[in-house]
């Protein structure tokens, strides 16, 4: 698999990674056997970057990734912290960071974590020097090797990129969320900050497998977070109204080259964007993990296809999302 440098970490990682939210919680039940099989299939396909968080299944995802890493000690593991407490600025404190970090290191079985990302903190946190001084101290102590930020908005991403210690920014990027192409990706490239593209399939919409009759389980965020009742609505279907997303998918479907699935088309679109370090699709089984990794083997899509994807975005999606995130 093609490898790219992950921003200021200096690490070389495969361009398709593994997003481990799905094996933790909020995507309907995934068994331990299926989670393990998905992780192993990703490794067999050349995936070297694994992204998790302390709140995915209340540590379940980190435990799965930790057990997997024990068998594959060369992989790069990124986790996140910050969502275990009420989302107020004051909870982003050194004391909480140390406690959360201790828990993650135990679950992952790592003395020093490769990358720890603040998990979509309140906007005011980005301007707090004390927060980033605490993270710098954790690096100096050896608790973590690098730190980054997972963001909701482009303005938050730009604020994070301006911080000299921030190694990576994780942001939603897919054919339904194109605003980061305007300023965030160029700014990250100029600063040497890595871009981790999350929600790459718009919560599965860009797999092309859903219809207006699809039903999601009660414990699936695509059911309970349609209006943002649980967390930022931009995390569910990338913030696009479900019916509009289905319409956009049908507009995109004829563009998919022969031999490529729609999901692979969406992942390849992301990989074609200058400045992207790694994309992190989730997978609930080995088949999905292998298919995701295979997206890296396809050639770039070409200017004509990119222009057509942009036209679908401009016509249907831009009015709903571009001004919000």
C-alpha cells in the first residue's frame, strides 16, 4: 500500500487506515470475533494506522485495538481523549488528561501512546495555552509521542494547525463534505501537519447500499443522532439530510469506474486530495476491511470525475453543510 508521512509525527503510514469506532459502539452490535477478524484483515491488506478513542464502547474499542497491537507491534495507534466528561472548557485540564491517558495506556497495553488527539473539544479550548502546555508536558514525560486534534469545523482546524505542537488534525472529509479543501488542507500542507480524514463514507451513505427503506438499529447513531440529539449532527451522514444524501448517491453512481465499488470510489476521491495523510473508514467485518484497503490500489480518478463529483456537491449538498462546518 502507498504510504505517506503523517504530518509532524514523521511516521510513514499506509494511506488507508482503520477507524475503530464501529467495532466499539454506536453502529449496532459488532461481536468480538468480527472485530478481531476486521482488524486482522486490515493488517493483511497493508493497513498500518489504527484510530480509536477512549469513549468508543467505553473502552471496548481500545481494548480490541490493544490486543491486536500486541500481535502486530509495528502498527501505529492513534487514540482520543476528552469526551468522558461534560463538554465544558474547564474539563480540559492537566489532571483529567493524565487520568484519561493512564486509562488509555492500560487498555492499549502501551507505555507511550503513538498519537493522542483531543476529541472534538469546545471551540474555546483551541485558544487556551495551558491546554497545549499540558500536552507538551505529556510528550516530554514520555506518556505520549505526539498529539493532535479531532475537529468539527474548518475554523477549529485552522486554529489547531497554528499550534506548533499539533502533529495532526482529524476532520470530516468526503464527497459530501468538501469545505476543508478550500483552506484547511493547504494550511496543513504548508505547516507540515498531517490530515486524518474521518467519516469518509458519510456514515455508510457513500457505500451506495442504503435506500429509503433501510432501517437502523436502536443502538446505531444513524438512528438516534439524525438530529444531533447525542452529539454533533455532522458526525451522522456527514450532516446531510438522509433523503438528499440518497439522491446525491444516485447522481454519483454512474461515475464509478468499472471494477470499483462506490465506497472505494469515495475513498479514492479522498486520497486524491493534496494534503491528506490517511483516510480512516470503519469496518464491522473482514470483508469490509479488505475492500476498504483495496481502494488504495486504484489509480487517481482524474480531473473530469473530480469535476463531476464537485457538481453533485454544489447542486445538492453544499446548501446544507458548507456554511455549518
